[in-house]
């Protein structure tokens, strides 16, 4: 059996096992273990591969970024900073057609810079933004679609859990991945805002009609500062510390978590019981991600043992595939898997298949990571899985808004993401210029 056949069969088996209900890392580990055993004929070798993968995953220093940024994001939610961001952004855009949609995009972008979670963003802004838009007679599909679309910013704008996972799989610097995500994240945010502006002009039926009798909200300068300074200060501390070199990603995560806790305490929005629950939830999330990373490392080593990277290089030389042909295949593969699997699973499965090929073409693995995350994130908005869409439907708990409405509302934003992805592929400097 050729290495390519082994790779293709392994991907197929993993997808089948996941859809049969098997936990994702167990599916990765089981397929990897069986593959090494069948290729070598020695079970002890498979156990040794597993031992090395587990050891590398647990002892990696930068892995500490995951629990630290996770607890920071949870504490930010407890502190009510998501609602503060939304209030300030709504004040800025309230006189523009579709302004609440733009405010939701802007607030999600800022919220992403201090939480790094698409699911958290989808949950928070479904509760804050969607009811307000429905009250103002916005189209329900637009209301849920803009929340779904902008929630994916949490996986692109640092600190992003997916960028952390990719950095471990591809053995890249977490700090560099964070910095590389800033410009693409801002580009996608701007693209969403411009798209809503154009929708208001050329496709007003999709947005709906805002009630003209609604009293415009106003805040004093002191209120604006009170709502924006904690968030701005936290972003400056975390990203500014990493960018200037004052803090490593691990130190930035620790500092951000401490400041978020202090803000929640000062605002009296968290009790001892809630703080303990936050720590427990952080433990659950961290353990699951560590298990994913460990099994992804095992899977990557299995593919290397099978000789897949060398086989792909030979195929490239034989068929003389161009850069854009390779990227077309890669993006199509991610889009197809995006309809079936979650973002983390896609990264863990496809990156080991292509990473050696990308290295052989002397392309930046940091840029490749941004392309991977954006491409995989499109799957959060597409059926049948579309995790963000399911989260919004479950959180909203409104029988008048169906899951179909959520998916159709998110579709234009998924298309915008695809256009931005093509732009990043065509101009790699957009993701790496900040590192120069």
C-alpha cells in the first residue's frame, strides 16, 4: 500500500469513526496506532510512537498558553465586558443603516482580542445583539447571520485557540502566529462592515427595516471611558506585551488572566463559587485540547513513518503542480471537511498531510497557518455541522428563528470569508508583514 493510499484511508477512517460517535482524539490515536502496527508489523513500535507523542505534548512549555488564555476569556465574560464593548460600538454605528450589525461585528472583533473563542463570541452576542435587532424589526436571518459570521473572528484575531493548536502541530512560535493573525483578522472585520453597508444600500430586504421611532442611545464621556478602558487596557497588555517583546505568550496569558480577574472582582460580577466553576471549566477545556494535540502529534508521526511527505513531493515533481493548484486542492479539502468536522479536527487532520509539501516549496508556515485557520473556520458557518450556527440556535431559544434561518443568514458571511481567504493566499505578505 502506497503512502498516499495510507493517508487517504486514514483520513476516511477518522471521519467515519467521528461520525459513528467516537471522541475525536481517540479516533486519531486509534487510526495512528493501527497504521503504525500494520506498516511495521510490531505493536511495540506503535506503543513507542504513542509514548513519544504523549511526552512531547505534555512537556511543551508554550502549552501553558492554552489554560491561561482560556481562563482569561472565561473571566472576561464573567466581568460583563462583552456587553460593554457592544454598547460602545452600537453608539458609534447607531445612525447608519444596519448599524447594529456593524456594531456586532466591531464588538466581536474586540471581544475576540481578549477571549480567542468563536463559541464564546457566538453565545455572548446571541444574548446581547440578536434580541435588540429583532426588537428593531431587523430581518431575523440577518440578525443571527451577522452574529454567526462575526463570531468566527474569535479564531483568527489573537489570542486564538486554533492558532495555538496549529502552532503545536506545525511547531511554530505561538507569538508569531498571534501577530500574523492581526492583519487578516482586521481585514475580515473591515470586509464584514463594508458588506453590511453595501447590503443596506443594494439589498435592504436582507437587513430589514429599523424602527424609526426608537430613541437613540447616548452616553457621557465618563460612561464611554468606563466601558472601554478596561477592555482597551487588557488588549494593550496582552497583544502589546507580545508585540513589543516585553512578555512571552505564556506571560501575557498569565497577566491577562490576572487583570481580567481583578476587573471581575472590582465590578463584583463573580462569586467564589463562580470563580471555582471557571477554574474547573478551564481544566476541562485544557485537558481536551491537550489530548487533541497529543493525538495529532501521534498522527503526524505515523504519516511521516509511512513516507507520505516524500510521496507528496514526488507527486508534485511528477505532475508539476503549481502553487495555486496545490492551494486550490488544499482549500477545497478544507471546505469539504468543514461541512463534516469542527475546526480543530480539520487542522489536526489536514496540516500533517500538507506541511512538508509547503516547507519544500519554501513557503511560510506562519502564513500557511492563517490560511488553514480561515479555511477551516468557514466550516463553522456551513451545514450540516456549522457549530457556531448550532450554538446560536441553542442560545437564542426562539421558536420563530429556525436553524435554517441561521444557516441562510450566515451564508453571505461565509462567502465573504472565502473572498478574504483568496486574498490572503494571493498576497501572503498580508499575514507576514507584521513579523518583518
